[in-house]
RNA sequence: UGACCCAUGGUGUAAUGGCAACACAGCAGAUUUUGGUUCUGUUAUUCUUGGUUCGAGUCCAGGUGGGUCAACCA
């Protein structure tokens, strides 16, 4: 269930197919909705998981039900408590509270007993074949598999062998427990799937208590059943697992949870493959799992995305069974939509050009009132010092302006945002002809949107007082890859060849002094530059502003023409 | 060359046998002390062939295209 702010899915939208299924269930008299989010604690959650989290928790919330958080920890060699903690943190950050926290490993004893039930029913057997033999006899998608020579052992022998497996009598790989289904089944997963394998490894929760571990297919449906999950929602690649999911539940005659599948999220200019993301981290293409360019939830958080915007995104991408690739610009839209509403405005100059206001009294400073957020009156205002010398952005001045350039140019006049009108009188250059500063005059009567004679200017530019400005590092993040689908590589290239060299640009900016008191959890819109949040350099602990997303820049399009 | 899943503007998602719509992206204009925001307008869609039907995006059959499955991963 959502805590804090309401999930931003309250705008009217048509039901997705899962909601329709649930409403049909309710119409049939099934009043209870209980979902679960079942990550394996073997890595960090990404935006694709966020879709699943919002779906599972959202479904339950909508129909007055509950959602469990369950860690699918059936493979001790891949899992770690570090991941458990990060997953819990990420789910909470997204704004959801789980009804119960469970672990598949909590059910190991029950699962073991149920395996015995299946053995007694003649539906499971211990197989002595090697991994290679099992693979070789499984057949292919077009040819049937062959039955194991151990397939018809007696229940007594199977029981004894299985108990010995648990007792640690055998080495890893020496024996497995298999379900006895059909080696010729067209669905490969039904060809006597492995239920238990021997792994002599320490588990992050059960320690060394077990040396046999259940496989996903054997553990998942039963775990759902134990928790009396009504709607077990997972991604499409588990579609072929559903017959097996149902097979175990039916043979065991336990609570009939049902599995439903939806298409996983794909996003342009990035990728969700844990394996490939790991390569980016290990080979230091990024700073870590929480590098703000990564699609992980912890990265989005660090970059300055809000949980509200991620939830809004999850709601807008929809839920269906067809493969999809979402435009990265939709994510950017969602975060801009939220940030525009809540982020306080500040002025920042990335590429400074000094402006001397020649008719302004030397040594004088005045405080200019600036609105914090024109979208939100309650955000109030702040005072920003103004003096004879200010920095403006170099982009806001052009010596030979094209038509439709509204900002400063020789002889032209613009407004310094919330301040005075200034007119460019003289361009000062160095010996090489590079512009080093501008000499302007100001209209003393022009504060507050007025002017001495009622004239209007089209251009409004931002500025900081040279004497009062503070400096800080800005990290400007852009898309991680240069192509929409980094998996779609040319011959001889891999995804790393398509990394965007400009995905991280560091600049030292001049900021208005109020930013010295910037808050870590606050979001700011640096006017003309983008939305930022405060971060700290991992090693030096120096303050840094991370850019969440850029402002829409229609001037860039005009300039291209 | 098996089983299963899928096919609607550039990208997503609706339309549940009865006028193909909504959002993002694009384009144009208006407003604006952010070339931001907001507002208005606008471009563009049912893979194909047949069948059922008064009527098909929707139902049926074939074709084509895409995806998933042959870990002792999940």
C-alpha cells in the first residue's frame, strides 16, 4: 500500500487486463486480493522492477487487498543480505509498505515434506545421472527426451536416497530429485524438471542447516500457496512455467494460487540486463550500481528522481502481454511534470561571462526578491544579492545574433530575471579577440517588471552577483547510450561501444549564494539548466549538484534551423 | 523447424461485434519576468489473405513477422 503521497494513478484510465481479471474474480464471489513482490536477493532493483512493484502493490491497494514482500532465496551461492537490505529500502522509497516480509527459505521444511508426499505418490524420484547426462537426455525443442534409468525406483528407495541427500551423504551434483512428468512433453519444462539439487554452501539465512535447495519452479508456486496469494503476477518469460506451477499445486492439493504474466519493461537508451549492468560496474564504465546514469532505483533516487514520478511512469507505461520498448522521453516527461510542480527555482551560471553595469554605484549591494516557484505561491520568495558586476551565461550573449534571438547582443536590452533591464553598450575582448566581458548600463526604474518608459523586452536572462556567487560542481547526466537499443549492435561491436561519452559532464558553476544552504532531499530547478538535487562526492565529500533531467529547450531547435 | 505467447500512429496503451481514442514524441500558434510551465490547434494507426456477420481492430481459419522455452539460475 502506498504511504505518504497518493499513488499518482488516480487519474482516470481504462482498466488493464489484470484489473479486469480481478474484477471478474470479484464478480464471481472471490473477495480477496493478495499479491506479492518476489525478488531474488542477488542484485539491485531497477526501473523494470519498479513497474512490477507498482503493479503488484497497486493492484492490491486498488481492491483493498494486501501485498507481501517475499525474497526468493533458493540459491545460496548467488544471494546476500546486502541485497535484501537494498531491496527493502528501494521498495519503501517507492512508497509501498508490505503486509508481510517472507523468505522462500522459511518454507524449506514444508517444501521438503511436500517433496516426500510427491515421492510417495510416485510423482518424484532421485536421479543419479550427472548434469551432462540429464542435459543430453532432455531432448530438444523438436525431439523428445529419454527417460532416466533411475526413473522407476521404488518410493522406499527414493525416500531413503532423498533423506540421505538432505543428510549430506552426497557431494554437489551427485544426485537430484526430479518430478516424474513426461520426458516427451512438448514443453521442455515438463520433462521431469529438477526439484532439488545438492549445494554445500552457506545460506544467508539458514546457514549450514541445508545442503539441498529447491529449484525456483518447485519453490515458487508452493510459496505463493503457503501465503495464500490469490494473484501471482510475474513477467512473460515465466509463461511457459505456468503448467508446472499448476502441476505442483494440483498434485499437492494445496491452496490454488494462480499465476498471471505481463510484459516486462524495456526502455530506450538503456538496458535492464543485470549481467550487462554488472559489466558496466565491474569495468568501471560507471561509478557503481547507484551511478545516476544507471537504470537502478538507487541510481534514480540519487539522481534526484522522485518516487511520485517513478510511480507516475509505471502507471503510464501500461500493462499488457506484448513486448514493448518505452521511449526514454516518457520517463523524462514524468519527472519534469513532478519536479516542475515542486522544485524551487534557483539561478546558476554554467559558463560565466562577466557583465559590468557601468552606471551602477560601485561597492553597492542590494537584495532582490526572487520568487521560489512560480507554480506554487506557498513556496514564497528569497532575497538574492545584486551588485555592479554579475555573471551571465555565455549562451545568453551573441555578438552577431540571428533573427529571433531574444537575449543580449550589442546594443540590445534584456531583463535580468527579477532585476533590472540592462543594455549592452560595449564588448570587451582580449588580444585574441575572445570576449572577456560586457559593459552594460541599467535602467534604475526597471525593477519589478517595470521600465522607465513602459518599454518591454522579450528576453529574460538569469544572473549571479560576481562578488557573492558561490561555486560548486554540477554533474550533468544524459542518456547512457547513444543508440535506442544498445543490444542491437553492429558486427564486431558490443554494447559498451555505444556508451555515450557525454552521459556525464562535470562543470564548475557559479550559483546564487542561497544554495550554500541547499538541502540534500530538496529538488531545485536551475533556471535554463535543468532540475538538480544535492549530492556529495564519494571520496572528497564535496557538495555536488546532480542533474535529474534537462529543461525542455525549444531555443536549441530554433537555433538549428 | 516443436509447444506456447504476441501483432492498433514514431513509442506505449484503450476501444469487450456498432463513429478507431488517450498519453508521450513531432509540428504550428497563443500566453509567459525561465525560449520553462500552461493553453489551443495539428500530423500520423488496426501485419496479410480468406471466412462468419446487416456490420470485424475485435470472432474463425491459413499465412507472415516478433518473442519465450532445451541452467542442478530466478
